[in-house]
């Protein structure tokens, strides 16, 4: 990660706060989105947060879409539940607005979501054969933004933690508690998709 601005975005449907933020409120570099947020508007916020500088890392935490196979097992790789638009093969080209804004071509974006890079074919309970497109989506995201994209082909654990802090009401210390989402370590196999189309294991 370079010396530029690190920007974190979390979709409320995953949680409303990342543990890494502590009790800090969302701001220019900590963006919260939900089902009513428009992807194009959020990308403008990202550009504004970077200002005239570069982005060292854009971290997106959101649920990955999945499909069930004939045995009821869930498989990811069918897009990311992010903003109203979601991230899929049709919307990923919108990230071209961030093209050239990253410190490094090696790694500038991470998609923290279940099997965002999923790449497999499954048969549904209805007998229909469907193919995940997460792998291709991540490759296209890297190509559009000219930076490496980090994502996993496996399901991810998101731990909810409670934390306590002290605030003051009329000068009197008052203890409060809140919850936050902690993605922790990556689960399963993680990959980095380079802008030139190369893919390597992490």
C-alpha cells in the first residue's frame, strides 16, 4: 500500500460500521452506503476524498451474492451487494471513473465479500446450469481502474463485536456500547487480479 489516501466503504446490509473505524463517525475516507445509494455518486465521493492525490487502497466491504446448488449448498461469485446498482458485469465498467487514480498498479482495491471472485458452474435445484462470473468481474474491475484487485473465491466470515466507550453528557462520563463488523483474516484462497489480465495467488 502506497502513501496515498486509504478509503473504506461498507454497505449497511453487511453492517453499519467497521471495527477498524472505532467510534469514529463516517467521513470522506469512511463511506457508508445502502440500497438507496447510487454507485456513480459514491464513486464521485471516492474521487473527492482522494482530492488531487492518489488512492493507496480502496476497501469495499459488502455481501457477495450467491446461488444454491441442487444439494442446497451456497456458492458465491454472482456479484456484490453494493449500492442500489450492485457490482456485476454490467455495472463494473462504472469504476472506470477511478482509472489512473491509484498509487500502484500492483494493488489498489480489495473486495471484502463472500466469494466475490467465485468462478465455477453449478446446477440449481430446478436443474438449470448457471456459471458464476466473479473471476471475470474482478479481472474487468482491474482493467477498468488500472490497479490490482484483491478478492477471494471462498465464503468470508464477518464477526460482529461489541465494544464499550465513554462519552460525556452534561460533563458526566457515561459508558456506551456499540457493535461493529470485523472481517478479520481472509478465508480460503485469495487472489490478486492485475490490470494486464494476470492473476496470482496471495
